[in-house]
C-alpha cells in the first residue's frame, strides 16, 4: 500500500472533520473516484485507454424529468503518471464526494464499491493525477482553482451539477456571475448637515461601479442585519444594550462622533452583517468586496472615531467560530489610522493575525499593539509605501498560513484626504490593492475587502476613490479565473 500523492490530497485532511463520513479504502496512488455526465460516459470509455470503467446509476430529477446520474469508479492499468487524454466536456479534476446521506468508497484492488454508509457533513477533497513527463506543469492559478462536481438532493433524489471550488468550499456558479459585491441600501442614515463623516459615499460607490460597467446588478449580494447574538461574540452585553436602545451617554457619543439615532444603529448593524457576508462569500468564491466596512476603532465596550461596531472583528470571530478546527484569519489593515480596536480585541487570539501599516502621528493618539505594526512618517508617497507592503505581506502569509484575509482598503492614505497626512495617488492605491489581493489569492487564500476610511467633502471624488479596490478586485478575479 502507498499513500496517495495526488496534488491537493492530504491524509490529515481525510481524517479531519471536513471529510465528514468519508471512509478511505486501502488507498493506492492510482485510485480516484471521478463523476462524469451520462452523455459523455460512452466517449470516456472509448477515449480513456488503459482505464477500467464501471458505474452505478441513481435516480435524479432535472427540470422535472427523471434521469440517470452516473458515478464512474476507475483505475489506471500501469503507472499512475500515465497522461489522461483531454476531453473538453469532462473536468480533469476528480473528487471523492460525501453527501450528508450516503458515502461511497472505492476499493482500487477489485474495482467495486465496498462501502455505502451514512456521512455527517457535505464535503469533498481533490485528488488529482500527478503530472506525467509529457504533461505541462499547471500554473499557479491553475493549481489554485479546480473544476469539481458535487451532489445535491432534490426531492430526495440525486442530481449532479458542475461547481467551482475554492479553498474547499463550494457554491453555485452561474455563467453571468462575477466578483461578488456586498451592498445594502441601509448603509446610509440621516446625519446633521455638514457632518464630518461622509455618509453619502456608500451608495455612490455602487452607483459608479454600475455606471462604469465594472459590475452588474446581478453581482450585488444583499446582507442581513447583524443579530445581537452575532455582535455579542465581540461586544459586551451592556454596550450592545446601550447602543441599540439609545442609552449611550453624551461622552460616549462625542467619542464616536455620532449622535444616537435608530437609523444609525440600523446602518451599523447592516454594515457589520455585510462584512460577515463578505467573509463567508470569500471562503466560497475566493474574492469579494463590500461597499462599506472597516470600522476598526470600535472596542468591545465602547465605540470610537466614527466606529460603533467592529465589523472586522465580528466577521473574523464568525469565521473562526463556525469551523472546527478554528479557521485562521489575517487582517490586513492599510487604513491610514491604526486599527486599535481590532488590535485590542485579538491581542491574545492565536488564530487571528493583525497587520497594520499606518501613519504614526495620526489618530489614534494612543496606539494598541498589533501582531505587526508598521508606523510611517507624514508625507509618504507611492513608491516607499508600496515597498513597505511588499516587504511584509508575503512573509506574514507564508508564516501565519491564514484561511482568510480580511482586507481594510482605506483610501485615507490618499494625498487629497482631509484626515490622511500621507501622499498616495490614485495609481498608488490601485497598485496597493492589486498587490494585496494578487499576493493572497495566488497562495490560495481568499480575500474579503472592505472600503475603510476616506474623508472628503467632494463625495463623488471620494466614492470613485473607494471604488478603486472593487475595480482592482475585478481585475484579479478575471486574471485568476474565479
């Protein structure tokens, strides 16, 4: 017996909770379980020289019609490195599939299904044939992404559908889909005239993205409001009660910069729900952006600096708490102000790494200790700023090995920002955003981006500046074939 060495297969993963009820048979390096559509089964039998094929037919329902779905268990005769002939309609990525009802296990020695049992989780694991001498080595992006098949139950019957997989999570992909953008109409609320916080920027970001045909309406995901239970994973019960029911003191309101209103509470809760949704969609799709978020100055028991609920912390906690073992989250905070609330919340959390590049002489006056803080001087320009990010981000990714990056793409380092004190240009922000997302995604790490801080009385110019991260993400999405 030999241990499977297919790219993407891990014996440790096979034993983890993610594998659910999969029971691995006496594993040989040439065993795999592909699933192909019935329409190409005959073609597969004719074209796949050196492979023995058999199948088990199950009832399925597609568009109201009952048909057959085919499980094909196959084994190479000879070396496992023998190349597979390319059949355009058949993905060359095969997967062992577990459904919550049944598990199929293949014995490669006698080519028969030896186990049909109950599983606990819906999950799948890639096992790809090792490239042969004549095969072209996959590129980094080809290794990152993989076409897979998955099973769904429709009225208690089975149906096979094609799926796109990223980071071992799957979601339905329509041909019209593109970069998921998270937005809600309640990201705005009424503020006093000439208030310093540019609340009207949020709908304008979406407006320009659609007007400039960067995205379509079909790409917009609408979040739910963040529940009190969800928020309580970060914030104290007393603070949430005071904030939601309007019992905050005048001192607390001055510290946040906002007077209390029901609309403000609703806005903050939807914004947090949007970042949580962005994090979960990123785990499924690989990359996503919100049109709000980045409220990194909020602490567990109080708000500060235009931040009342720490959406980044809530999203990170949600991602961590909904997996076993806990997922690891890297927060890349490139807002011009240090994310002091986020740093404080996760100071003793080994599953979250906080990385901040910020202006040292800017708010907050009293900094907290992030896992990695890079304090820069006033007036820093594009080249020097980018060199700092490039010097640290790869090391953090390769050392910490996160399962998700939460990226605060604040535009307040811009030279025209009213609260920034740095001198980045539009092009500098774009290169920064491209670098962060490419560097993470090329390593197989999903990214959820939020827009962070940005302050200007010219709302349209500010909204266009914020849309830079969505435009950069769209480019990365296309480059990586997500």
